[in-house]
C-alpha cells in the first residue's frame, strides 16, 4: 500500500513536511481490521519518509473521529494483523505502540467522538486538540464487561493521575473537551472554529523547524516504556473477554444499535440499558 491513493478508508495529502490523514470509514469510522491494517501500513510507509515531519489525523465525519473497535469483528478478521507483532503486545495495542513510537510528530485533531479504540488512538498520539462542544472521549469497555485492551490503561495513566484514570476506565462516561483538557487527557480544548487553524499552524511551525530538532526532541522527551503494563492489560482484558457476560453485552450492543449513527450518539446509555 505504498501508494497513498490505494487506501480505502484514508485520504492522505502531503504538504511542506506535513502529512494530513483524513479517516473516512462510514457510517461512524469503526476501527475494524481493514482500517487498522491501513493505518499500520501508512505509519510503516511514513516512518521511512524523511520528507514527512508531522502527521495530522482528522475525520471526514464531523460527529465521529474513530467510534471504537469493531464490536462485530471476529478473531479471524483480525488474525492477519497478528503477523510480525512486537513481543508482548496484542493486535490492538500494536497500533497504539506504532503510533506512539513514530519518528514524526503525530497530532490528532479531535472534532467528534472517540471511544474505546478510538480514544486509545487519541491518547497514543504525541498531541491531541479537541473542539469544545463537539469532541468527546470515552473508554466504554467496562460497560461491555471488559477492560480496555488496546493500550488505554497505560496511555491514559501516562497522561492523567491514577485516580482520574480509574474514573475514566470504571466510570465509563463520555468526557467533553474541556474536562478532558482539565484532566490532561488532551493538550487543549479549543472553540470549534479555532481548531483547524490552530492545529494547521502548529503542524506547519513544527515542520519548519531546523533539521534535527524534531528527532532530538523526541529522543530527549522519550515515550515511556509501557511493556510490562501492556502485558498486564492484555491479560486482564483477555481474561474478561472470555467470560459469557462480555459476549452477551458486546453482541447485545450491536443488536440494539451500536455502530449506527443514532446508537453511537449516546453509546453509554445504550450499553447501560442492556443490564435492564
């Protein structure tokens, strides 16, 4: 997939050292196996492109950034992603770790909702900026009878205090942009009409820095080694995922409207209602 035009769910443009990646996977940008494969392929290709200094991710959908991992996905569908994984990470963690260790500066422009694997993607990026009144972040896995399994227990904890990380994971609520900023989950919450120009200016300014500055900064401000934590997370997630309650809640969520636009607007209420 070295030709960016071959992607089905990604639109990629390159301009003055900035790669702009628009995620377009209707109806709600679910993170299925195909989208994960394209994202991983793109990051692999860009890793060796020394003309690209900054990668900005955004969504073609004004309501949804990445909804979450595909709740109807099968183990067989995700199996191709297991090839060549680093030791100690599952297929979902691998995407976050690849993003977190990308040589370029990675920025998420969050103008819609991101839950589960979508929120993990946001937290794995170097920086994230959220639109007030439009953006939302949530780790809803507890409502499905599981814990996050794509890095959130480590990525959120790296950004916020332990008590707040527990609130995020166990409270399973949707956080608005201003609260996410106050907790440290995102860099800044910005008025919606200021998000695009702010991120675009920041990306251009970083890309225009003298040669070597970005690499030196990323080497000095190194990403934490989360290897042991990711192993613990995978064991906790897999142990719960195998239980009947998880299967019932996940399949029930899909049956009752998860992954539709209407259902995703208040996914927390939909999942909580399954217990009634």
